[in-house]
C-alpha cells in the first residue's frame, strides 16, 4: 500500500481573510494549524489531492465524484467574489474511485450525470481548506460528496480512495473537510445543546488517539444533539488511513461563535513531514496540542495535575532555558472545548523564580478563579493550557496602545485593571481600554494612567 497523508480541516468561510477581514483573527489557531498542514503538504508534494466535503452537491443514495478536468469556485455568496480559485481535475483517479466503490458494492456516480450536481463548481467546504492548503492550485483536485449512507459506507469510501491511488500508482493526499458541533454556546448558529461540548471532546479525543473506528460508535443522541458537520468526513479519513490506531496529530481545536473547528494530520508520512517543517505558531512560542509542550506549559500542567489529582503542591526546579527570564509576572489561562475555564496572573514577579510564579498562578487559575468552580480531575485530560510571560510594563498614552501587540494596565488611585494582548474579539484600543477599566472598577470619567506591556505566549 502507498503511504498515508491526510488532513482534517475546518471550513468556516469567515476564517478566509477576504471574507472575514479582521474577524478572521478569531480563528487564529485554525489558521495557524492549516498553514502548518500546508507546509507539510508542500513537502509531501502529492500527485493528486482528494477532498471530501459535506457541502458539495450530493444525492442521498450514492457517492458523487467530480470527474471534471477543470474545477473552480469563489466566495461570492459570502460577499467576496474577487476571492476565486481554480484547480485542474484528475478524471482518471476520479473514475477509478467510482470503480473501486462499485467493486465493493457501494453506489457512486459522476456529478456530470445530473446538472443539479454542478460538476466543476467548488463549494465552500472545499474552498476554505484549499485556500490555505493549496491557494495556487498546484495539485490536481478530486472532490467527493457525502451521501446519506451509513458510517461503514463512508469508512469504505476512504478505503476505496486509497485503493484507487494504489491501482494507478499515484501518491494521494486526502483532505477531510468538516466542522464539529454547531451548538457549543447559547449564541451558536444552531442553538445551544450541552451535548455539543460532549461531542467535540469525544471527537478530538478519538482523533488524537487515532481511533477513527470509534467515531462510528459515538452515541447517536450525542451526534444528533451536537449538530456536527464533518463526522462522515472524519470516518472516511479513518478508512483512508487503514487500521486503528492510525498515526494522528491534532494541531488545533477551538470553538469561536459556538462552532467547533479541529485541524489534524493523519498518517506516518504526514506526521514525519510535519515534524520536519513545523514552526511555532505566529501567536506565541511552543507548539500545538498533541506535540511535546513547551517547558512553561508543561510545568503549569504538572502543577495543576499534582494539586487537583493528589492535593500536592509541586516544588519545581528552575526552568533551564536561556530565553526565559529568572523572574517575571505570568498569566496562566485554561480552556476546555474552546471555552475559557480559568485565568489568573501577576503583573510583576511575586516569587523567587519564574518556575514558582508559574506553579502558583497555574493552581490559582485552576482552583480560585471566582468566575468558575474549582477544576475537577476529569477535566484535566482535555485541558488546554496557555502561559503568558510578561515583559516589564512601560508608561504610555492611549494612542501608543495596540491590542494585538501590547497588553494594557489602567490605574486610577489604588484600583488597577489589566488586559492581555491579542485576545479574541478585542480589536481596537477603545475596546481594550474599556474592558481593562471595567475589570479594575474604574469609571469612564475618572482620571487614570496607562501602561503597556508585551508578552511571550506559550501554548
């Protein structure tokens, strides 16, 4: 069998700069992860890319495969008609996939047989991930539509794609386009359900462990209530990857706007190339979930585990890293399912070493953030930990602030409010200052002074 290179990719149009503009930054984790997957894909340099999309035109009782020699599409329906993309197709592989499906008794048709299937037209489930993975149309593309068939049929679809590549002697990268739950928060587009977070936690955990077969066995009630838009794509990826556990690496997960977005690489070849091409995300230092954590994050997690699970306080050795200061103020922020679970920090150092500062603030964030109940042991496994190491603050005027690059401290008398930089949804100076003042209990008419600071962010 040929080697496996797979990408699980989200597809919200708003994360494309031409559509979302400044709002696209809210999905920075997904953008960074897709750019990272693109680097590994470029190193792989496949003969063809095959993508499964839940939004491609489809029929209920058969897989629809686009055999077009040319494919194109734009984001015109999202107000960005200038953002258009073109790819060459690969008709021989597309028809071989249809043949392979037929050989195992699964119905499949060419999209060109029915005008309503709009052969050659790319939907946003294809355009969003490919605008990051291959914006120049470097590789031929084959698009496969979902069907209303069961999970086993979709797992066999993935096997048929791999078998077709082997039959033609092609190196094929598979992209499984799909979002997770659309019901994570009360303001989510499909409404709220507590099953949304449960569904996403299960999907991310199973993918991280390479247990794609277990995706088919998630409680149907959880799947229905969770409102997913990608599970069949992920199941098909499992068939493409082969037997469980498949090598897999979750690059990111986040849940802005109440919708879960996961990006992952699948296959030994994909993971090996990622290891050789990956660089830290633009938002900070350290890597994505699933890889070896940076020392500050690993220390914070160890401190939380020791305290929450065993009631112990970790006594850390100093962090042996020349890039880290011996002392500094730090903030430790915790997230689960893309939602904040705790954040506590210090502006200036209060402990003898940076390691002690991180341990102290990690425990405080887990147990004593007044907005949340204390963290429980069963929440640790899927906890995302972020550590911000603060640079010393400097006095500034409002005009010298920049919410993407500087945090702000607003002081009036004995009251003080702080806001970290580069936070989702905080896009301008007035908004940043307003939030910091409210956190400090400072009224708009009261005199105050401003300081700004940079952070080194470890994720």
